[in-house]
């Protein structure tokens, strides 16, 4: 046996490349869930341990793989640099109704409507919107899209019936 030196470096050999799905500024990546979680779009249960969940890398919302194309709101974690590039078509579907959050004590186990995980603690577990009763963690408050009182599932269903995806709304004029 003779030792031979490798000519090429062994960088990322055998590494798994994970696909990034981009919809309305969200950058979704498939993830394994370690606890019971609810989808932030359709509010259905996502079974943990299965790779059917997508996590937004910017705002940390969790959705089903089937729901990621139906997200109508822009990612709240993005910078405000894209607001001057808006077109006439995107302004018709613009949703900008900020939530009015206040600290809330929950008597039963409650899940965050943004990231889908359980609100922990005995007192002052999270925040609840006074208008739409949305429940979120304190850490998720800044990442929640300003869509208070808007039925995102209903709008996404109507747009799907029209044959328009939410991602194409912002790109078309």
C-alpha cells in the first residue's frame, strides 16, 4: 500500500443540500419538528418527527408543505427596502392591519399562532391580540405579519379558484 495525497479538498463531502422555497419573502426550509406543532396558515396539527413541515428562516413561522404556496402576507422579518418597488397590482391585495397585543394568562394549554409551539409557563405565558384573539409568544411578536382580522385561508382559497398564486400577485402589474 502506498499513501497517495488527495488532489481535491474534502469540503462538504456527503452533505445533504436542503432546498429553500421562496414565497412572498419567506424562505421556507424543510425541518424535523421535536414537539407537537400547529400550522400558522391553516391551524391544523403538524405531526412531529415527519418532514412535512417547512420553517421560515427569517420569521420562524411553521407551515405544512402543502400550505407554503398559499401564504399571502409578506415576511415580517424582511427589511423595509422593498416597499418603494411596489406595483399597482400588489397594492390592491396589500394587507396592513397591525395587531394590538396585550399580555395574557392562559388557563388551558395554548399554542402560538405564529410558530405553532406551546406557550409555556404558569402566568403571563404570551400575548393575545385584543381584536382577533391571536395568541403568540413574546419572541414572536415582532415576526407576526400585520394581518389582524384578515381570513388568510379564505383569501388564499379565492385566489386559488382564480388561478393566481400569492407569489405572482406581487410580481404582476
